[in-house]
C-alpha cells in the first residue's frame, strides 16, 4: 500500500511550496493538481470557450489529454503532448481554471488521473478536494490556510521580485473572489475534511509549516 499526504487549502496559502518540500524530505512524488485544472483552463482559453458555456466545455473535454511527467524531480504538465508548465502560471489561466473546475466533466477526468497516480506512488498531493474527494483514505490530511491579507502580501512580494507592477488591495480582492468561487461551487467545493489537521500559516515560516506537516504524517503513519 502506498502512503499519501493530502494538502488542501485556498489559493496562495503556500500549499505547493510546502508540498514540494515535504515530498523531497520523504522521497515521495509531489502532485500539483491545480496545474492539471490550469492545463484544461488553458485549452478553453486558447479555443475561446466561455467558462459559462458548459456544453462547449464538455465537448472540448473529449479533445483534451492531460498527462504528467517528471523532469529532475519537477512535475511537468502536458496538454495534448505539449509541455505547458510555464504558460499555465499566468493569472488569467488560474482564473479560468477556477471557473471551469466547477464543471463535473472537467473534474471527473482529472480526479481519475489523480487517483491513478496515488495508487502507483507515495505522493504528496495538493489541491482543493484531495482530502474530501480524491483521496478520502489518505494517510494524513492537511488543511493549510492563512489570512487573505497575508496571502496577498506574499503574492505581492513575488510579483515585485519579478519586477512586475502590483497593487496589494487588488491582489487581496482577487484572492477573496477566488476563495469564494472555490468554496461555494456545487461540486467538490474547497472545505476542510473532518479528519484533516488544520494549519494556519499566517504567522509561521516555510520551515515551521513543513515540519508541522511531516510531524502530522509521522503521527498518523504510526
Ligand atoms: O492551486 P491553483 O491556484 O493552481 O488552482 C487553480 C484552480 O484550479 C483553483 O482556483 C481551483 C481549481 N482546483 C480545483 O478545483 N481542485 C483542485 N484539486 C485543484 C485546483
């Protein structure tokens, strides 16, 4: 039987940084499920499909193949064979992913892929519904969150570091809008699983959060 660590939480809480570090520490595979929703979102964007047009989205699902490979330990996402790992990081793609991930066809497709990966390997998987839907029997479930202001500040600093223009209030408003959408959708909304360990990272650094995750895993594994 393989081990799995499920990490869910809102956008910008640091899930991917923590999941990557925990995976490295345990020699597990890191699976970024948001990247899969982004890859599908990118396809819809490129095709000019409106996120409201569920019929077109469902038709398009038949044309999309998302797959995952690893290069030097880093997850790469392929959209119909094309490596789109960089392009999917755009803000526009994230927002499209947030909107279209509410579609049940989109979710069915990706949940199947995610479960397949977790069956074969020991994984640290992050997303919105990993503990509640994808891996209900995960070895340990973490709900990682931080205040919207704190999450906005981190995103602001990231953008500034890249030399990009950024407005803190605008970023926070965007984060709140995305939280609302991810938490109130009908299918698999973001919520803390009953048996998840809650970590509020507002006043914790990366190392402290990583240690808390590893400790929770050790406790459950025993
Ligand atoms: O984690 P992220 O920002 O890369 O995710 C992009 C969007 O994809 C997010 O706003 C909601 C959706 N998503 C989802 O519905 N379920 C997941 N397991 C992961 C992401």
